[in-house]
C-alpha cells in the first residue's frame, strides 16, 4: 500500500475514534480528603467544577484538581460552582486560580458565616477572587451550559427549594410515613446550592452538603425530584446524620451512588444502612476506605479509589463517562477497574 493511502486510513481511523468518544459527558470525583471537588466536562468540552477542596500549605487539593483538568484536556474552567462557603469546599479556589483560569463563578449568595473565625476567611478570599464575575443561583435556574445536550436545573440554593417539581407524579411519598425529622440547620451547609443534570436519560444529582431538614422538604409529602441515575451522596456520605434523610434518599432511588468521603469523615455505619436499602441500587463507589470508628462497612476494594490514611494517600480519583445512549462506565484511577451500567 502506498504511503499516502496508509496515512489516509490512519487519519480516518483516528477521526472515527475521536467521533465515538466526543459525545460523552465525563465526571471526575477528585480526592480532596473529605472535601468536595467534582469536575464535569460536557460532550462539547465545556467544564463545570463543583467546589475546590481544602486550603493547605502545599496547595495539595488545588494541585489534584489541576491534574484532573489536564487529564480532561482543559485549558480553562468555564464555570466554578461553590455549593457553600465552608473551607473544605471553597478553600482551594485561590490556589487553583493561579494554576488555571476560571471564567465564571456561581454560588448561593453571600455567606451567612462571614464572621465565623473558621469559615469567614475562606469566604473573604473567595469574594475577592470572584469579584465582578459572580452569579447568584436561585432554585429553578438553569446552569449556563451552551451545549444543548446538557440540561442542569438548580434544585436548591440558600435554603430555598424549587417551586415547580421536576417530577410530575402526584403520589404521596410512602417513605415519609413516620420519617424522622431534624430541626432547621443554621450553618452554611443548609444553604448549599445543588443541581440535577440531565444528559439524555441519564440524571446526576449533586446537592453539596445539604442538610436533613431541606432534603426532607424536597421529599415530603411529595417527591419533588423523581428518580435519578447517579447520586453524589450528600455531605460526604451523610456526615454524622446531619444529612441523608432516608425519606429523601429512598425516594430518589439512584442506580449508582458515589461517596466523596475522607478516611475518617462521612460514610458512617448509619449511612451505609440507608444506602443499602435503596430499591434497585446497582453499586456504590467510594473515594476513600472508611477507617476509624466507621470502618465496619466498606464496598469492595476494587470500587474504592484510595485505601490509605491521608498522610499516605496518593489522591486517586473516580471517573464516570456517560454516552449519549445512556451507557455509563465508571473507572477507578487507582487500579484501572471499570464497570459499565445502562441508564434505566
């Protein structure tokens, strides 16, 4: 075969491979040691980063997020959504902005803990960084993706919930009967901005550190969201039962759950019990093996990105790649293990 013909065949094969993968939505759960950092890359290459992990002297979390953006082929972050202004969600933003440009900032509005000595400084640093480029999110808003294949609706923001249900069913949620209630939370956690993203039949729900009281209002007496495909477990795996109201978790019936926990943060035994009762649950994946007092229940090691305590952790991530037909492949970067699922 003459060289030009061979070259043409190689180019056509490469183009076919690119075309086959170009329609995927990719989601990366980055290990920020019990904080939050979720990177979404749309089929057309638009990027949304949800939260930026912790501030650390060595900028550990910002560097891990930047590494994920490079694996995704990004030269900038189009949108940074900060769910709420606690240090483990917003603390890495200033360091990250020095590594990669951030175009737009989305949040729930000003912090209610501006004078708190723990969370106040992180809020002030973010406010300075985002000045002139912030947008306040309200329930019912659409996240500003230009990619028409993506539809992301703000479900909650600043302790307010959607007025028009996503799900049209009028049937009372049976899990609300005798459901435990918690008093209203008074921290930034309750103010978390969260969204439901749809890509074809696939639905991804990320509500930050939303608290039990607001979760319950989304589920009772009627389920306002319907069912979802993939649920990022609220509050790092329902930290200390501040989140993870069973009436809510059971009602949304995710096929898959991702837990962005830390070695000793979140995913306690009660959280495990709540998730295991989800009807139709196919798998749960964890960012960290739960250690310390929460070591009793973990999924199989193959589905856990990091097995070590923080001081020995390499910061492996989980990645989901969703095809237009609803096929979902989740990969563990630590061991290369992948599993494939079909959106119901």
